[in-house]
DNA sequence: ACTATTATATACTCATGAGTATATTTTATG
DNA sequence: CATAAAATATACTCATGAGTATATAATAGT
C-alpha cells in the first residue's frame, strides 16, 4: 500500500483530503465568527484567509447558514463526547459531574465550543435553529442526569436539578466570552477554579 | 400651572414628550433585538411596530448603532444603580453581595438587561464598543469590590475575587438567554434560587 | 399673520454580501 | 488518449437594509 508521497492517491486519501479541506474551512470560519461575529464575517473574508475563493467554500458547504451549523455542531459533538465519557466514569455522582464540568468548561474556551456559546439561536435559519437547539438540549439533559444521579446517591445537594444545570452551564459558558487563549491562566486552570467555586459556593464552610 | 389637557403644552411637557418617544423607540427596538437579534432587525421593522416611519427614528436617534448603544446603556444603568444600592446597605459583605446578585439577575431577565447580555461586543461600532465595554467593566468592578469586602470581613470564602465575579456573573447572565417572561417561575424566584445555589455550592454541607 | 422649528412621511441612493452562472484547469478512469 | 468528474476561479445578479434628500404638516415664538 502506497503511504509515500506518490502523486497517485488512493480514493481514501482523496476523501480524507476533501474532509481536511472542509475542516479547514470550518476552523477558519469559526475563528472569524468568534472574533468579528457571524454577520460581520463574509464568506469572502473566510475564503481570503485561506487564500481560496468564495465559490470554493460553496463547493464544500452549501451556504453560510450551513457553515455555521457545522461549526456549532462540531462544538456540540465535543460536548456530547465529554458527557458520555463522564457518564462512564467510576466514582460518586458529584465526581462524575465535576469531571464533566471541567471538560465542559475547557471546550467552551476552545474554538468550536466558543462558537456554540457565542451563536445566538436567532442567527441560524429556522431549520438549523431546530437542530442547534435539539443538540443543545441533549447536552443539557446529560448534565441534568449527572446531577440527578448525584442527588440520588447523596453526593450532591440540590432541590432543582434543572435550575442547577442552568446555573452551572451559565457560569461555565461565560468564559467563551472573556477568556482568551494566550491569557495568564490556561483554560484548564480557569475551569478547575470555577468548578471548585461552584462546588463549594462562596459562603464559608 | 397648566397640568390639564390643554393643547398648549409647556416647554417641559414638550421635552418630556420627546423623551417619552425616544424611550418608546428604545423599548421597541430592545424587544425586537432580543427576539430576532440585532442584525435580523431593521429599523424599518422597529418603526413599523410603533406605526411610525423609519426617518422618524432617525429624527430621535442618530443611527442604528446608537440605538443599540442606548438600549444597552439603559440596561447597564440599571445594573449600576443596583450596585450602588447594594453598596449602601447594612450587613456583612456576603449579605450585600447577595442582595446585589439578586437584583443583578432580575435585571438580566428584563428587556434592557437581556439586551446587554445578548449583545456581543462585536455588534457595536468601535467607538460604541469602547463605551459598552467600559460600562460593563464598571459593573464587574463593583461586583468585585463587594466580594473583596466580604472576604475582608470573613463572610465570603474565596481565593480569587476576579474569577468569582466572572463565575457569578456568568451564571446570572445566562437566564437572559433562556428565561421568558411568562414562564412558570418568575424572574424573582429564579434569581433567588440561583443566588442560593451559588452561595452554598452543590456539595452537601 | 409671518417665520422658524419640530415632527413626520415618501421616495430615493448606495454599499454590501450571499449566492450563482460559467469558464478553466486538474485528476481519475474506461 | 478521451471523456467524465472534481476543484477552483472570475465575474456576475440580486435582495436587503442603512441612511438621506426632500416635501409637508403642525407648532411655537415674534
């Protein structure tokens, strides 16, 4: 099998190639959306940043709405994975929840996660919006279930799992707005600290 | 002095009139921005919702950017007031902080406060953005000071006031995205519950 | 009554940017 | 090789919506 740099690529290689280009477009788009906002970013800008032309983007992706949908879907997939990983872990409910929250926060400081947070539902077309919402609801549900498991085993103190989930999500979404990659504290540090604060509360124990 | 409905209004009355109209425009704009998003809302839409024409809006406000800036400024003023009120209150640091947080959350579920949260910095022109950021920084600073006072008097347990402020703000900003006026729980209830959770943490005591 | 000012509307201009028609080149395969 | 398919570009169209020029009615002040 030809793994060297022959000019004749296998079909798989070509498909991978295509996929890599799609990804590159999405990555570039995500970064620009995050910096300037979706509406202030034209696909021409995105194309230019990759030294390609606008129609090339349309060759790989249907339209601007779809570009955005894929960007956020990617972020939401990462979150979904994080939830599944946490679910499988050993330990008490609170341990699993904390481990999820840690990862959740980290993802929200990364390109695609940030995009999820910074994208308002209204930005997407009605169809995409439904998808977007439905994916977000899944994450929310996963978080709620982790909480409920913790309540059940007594490791979490809480009277309203839904509201707790919103509270935690809100706190851990916010860094998507203010944290910047090169900052003093790494995403990991920020996440850890926030999760601790949320766990303990700010009233002395 | 003529306080009845004479057709001859005093200068003050006329100024008030003008101000009332400005306010009406801002209120209508805020609501539409919150629902559809800034970019999906044309000033023509806003005008139509008030049964006036677009140039009338331009008669009262310079341009769309300014409309948005005034909307968010209004929300930020409310938050500023809340901060000042809390500062003046008696009690320990944690009491004053909690009282601020309560009000903070409530405002964020109201038209103008919501607009503050839902408006990304990138949405505004560079000049307005600077104003917007500077006003937000003030609120953040106020929250941080309340926290520091609480740390000083031992009523708040915290090692990083800045990060705690971000954490609390994030959690209490989030309802601007999901809470709706006619929902099951009133803004006040949601706020109270969230503040409690944040105070106590979710680890059993 | 006469003029200036304020409030409002109609009917434009103009830039931007999404999306496309079409041409061209490269790559793959019978 | 010849032809089909994929990749890329140039150069358009076209809708939208911000902002304006201009007209008119109402109100205020002289």
